C-alpha cells in the first residue's frame, strides 16, 4: 500500500503578494482561506481545493530558491515515520494551526528538495516519533 495518496499542493516564495495574486487570478485561481500562520501569504484555490500556497518573504533565498516545497496527502503517518527512521532520513512533524486540522511531516529528498506529506488529524503519530521530531528541531 502506498503512503502517498495524491499530490496536494506546491508552495512558492514571493516578495510581491499583489503581483502574485494578479498573475494567478489571470488563470482562474482564486484566493481563499488559509491557516492563521505567523507569516504573510496566500492560498490559491482551484474550485474548492487549495493547490498553490504562497509564502511572503522580504527576499528570496538562493537556496532553495522560489520553490519552498512540494506536498502530498498521505495515509498511515506512523508507517511513514518508521520508514524515514529506518532509512535515516531526518524529519519534523507539525500540527496545522486553526481553523485547519491535520499533521504535516517534512523531510528532504536525495536532491535536497523539501517534501511535505499531510495527514488527517485522526492519523496520530506515536509519541516516540513526536519526541524524535522535537529532538531534531533542537
């Protein structure tokens, strides 16, 4: 069984939210709700689905560039975390802020691209995985 169930969204960085909004609205995407993050940004929807996330930055870093990460939806968060641990791939776990609910697991692929796999809030990570993630953040 595959842990990844579908492509979810891409996240890009922008120094000009107004220009970014005008550009993507030109193609029929619309700005919609997003979690109460501590940073500025926009979520663009195609119908009822948020497919492009934009994070506001004062400047775009050289690494990784404008593409921040790619995100997939998944099932069985603990199977993923066990696999990452087995393969010695470092990861972080976070919980989406309100009003959205869910778990996010972030890690780097072999090309140094950031990957997110998002899980339903009911797919709860085992405590030892949460503790391991906290240790990696220190």
